[in-house]
């Protein structure tokens, strides 16, 4: 491996342009101080791929016609009377960063088949490393890097997290691949760009200068934080093993005479949590927390459309003593997750939004994890349907953004119904999990 070479770097703009301003909601604004979303896909390399670079730029330009916020920038309004700022998206077509790179000597197998994710390599498949979301006032809200490998292609996207959540991220990615492989400029489900606000919220939402911290006014530093003692590994659960875990969890809670239905993901995450505790040497009375991101779109009345383009997720946390997680069993842990998710009613979600406006609380890398395991993304997102015209992807990886101890990223697996879990933990914990027969008995060994 000889490293990554930048072949070209360009600005891609929407083919057509209509200026508009889009206000940001508390769901969006709370993410100003953290990192963008970074996700990317691995593909087999078609012949004469360099000829496809111009096609990818052209199809991206046409896709931006449907997603004008991504070609814009964040903008602010100062409110001197109360020392506050308001943020919004200025859809000014300033453009998207498009980078074409080559990773000499790197193969698909180097990325996909390593026991641990080669972070130093994969992290550099993504542009705008080190940029925080608030820097979208001057930095692109979307940056794409297409990296040629010896036998493959990696398409990595960095998208400002105040502009999109995971649902919207993959909506854009799916639409781009659809336009790239199609003969007409068509997006099957056009995004709903207008943000939703409860009637009770006064707008524009103002954030006191004191809440934005000194780093907002600091200088941009282009680096990739890579903790020396953290590693990443992908654990794959086949459709059959997922069903097996769900059945086991459901059978255990039936003993307690409950009609609660455990989801497949809750069963898998409960299984994961129990193994992490076994591998981390917690004392039995030590409290541990698991934080889940809960989709808000279907929970509102009326529901927000699935193609609502923005953030619509709420975090919820389950806290239990380590001994209880292990002793009470898989079903009990999954049930606790299920109950916590069920508590996030429309009333609770509205209350969060209204309270946030009165007392804005911005997430940071430190408080976002808060010594908890944190799961992001969803197995429901369409990852392996992204065909740009040369076949479906063979793998998915995430970048360095928002990576810290306990970050757990969920993806749909290649096989329908399977689940892949990318886990970032201390090296010794991951090693212990790999040697945990109870955990690994339901893990597919290939990554």
C-alpha cells in the first residue's frame, strides 16, 4: 500500500437553481458542534472506470436539483438584543466538493476482509475530516470522494448532520445511484424540504452565544482524531441467526406474561450489550447505559413523511447495572430497550422540542456518548440497492466522524434480513468478544 493520491478536486453545482432559505429545528440545531455523517460503499471496479468520473459528476449535479440544501451553506443571523444566533440553510448553490482519488496497491480484500477495520485507510476515503457541522457556514454541506482501488471503488459521502439524519442521508444516496444508472432525471420519492415545527415554537430559534462555546469561533483544523487504544470490527448476523436471537428473547419474556413484541434489532443489540459487558470486566453493581436513536417520523400525528429531508430522531437511554444485564438474560434486556422506545410518544417528542427552544442544549463528542454505548443508523436503510450502473455494492463502511468508545453503527447486511454491526471499542474488549463463544455462536465469521 502506497497511500492515497488526490487526482482531482472540483465543485459540483445543481444543474438548475432556485434560491431559498430553510430554517433548522431543535433536532437539527443540537448537532452544530459534532461531526458530519460519513458513510461509504465498496464496489467491484468496472473496466475503464476513469471514464465514469464525469458521469458521476453529471448525475450528482442532476440529483442536487432535487436536494438543493446539499449544494448550499449554513448561514446565521445575529440577534444583538439578546446576544444570540439563528442558523438556517441558504440554498445558494455554492456547490458540493467532489474529489477523485486513487489508493495505489489497495484491494477490496484489504478493506473488507480484515479482522479489524483498517481505520487509517478507511478514514482517508472520506473528505472534510475534522470539520464540525457549524463550519457549514463556509465549508460544503456535502462532500463526495470517489477512491479507485486496485480492483474496486469506494464512494464516500460526508454530509453535514444539521442538514440530514440517517434516513435523509440514504434517501440522497439512493436517489443519486438511481439517477446515475437511469436514462431519465427521476427520483422515485422526491424529498420534502420544508422543516416541521410545533405551532408553539417561536421562530427563528435563537441560540445564546454562550451555548456555542469558544470552538465555534476557532480556526478550522483538518485532522482525523484516531484514538490509539480504539479499534473497529464488523460483526455479521445472518437472517437465520437474527431470527434465532429474536425467538430466544421473545421466549424468555413470555415467562413474565407480557405481550411485548421484541424487534429483531433489539434482540441483536441486547446480545451485543451482554457480550461487551462480559468483555469489559465491569463490576456487577456498576451502572451501564445503552443509548438508542429513535425515529420520530412515524411517531408524529399526522406522521411526517418518510421522505422528510432533515433530522427527525430522538435519543433514548436504557441504564442497568452490569450484573443485571448478564443475570436477567437476553429477553429482559431486549424488553427494557423495547419499553424505552415505546415511551417516545408524540407528546414526549413535542415536549423535547418545546423545552429545547427555551433552554438549548448542544451535543458534543463528550456528552453525546456520556459513557454509554451509542447505536446509530438502521438495518432498514437501503444500502445494497445502490447501483450506479456497474453493479451493487459489496460492502459498507463509516468514517471517523463521531467515532468514540462505544459507537455502534448498524447496517443492513448483503443478505436480505441480515444485520451487520460496526463496533468501535477498546482493542482488548473487541478481542474478548471475539473469544466469547456465547456471542460468536450467532455471528457469521466473514466480514
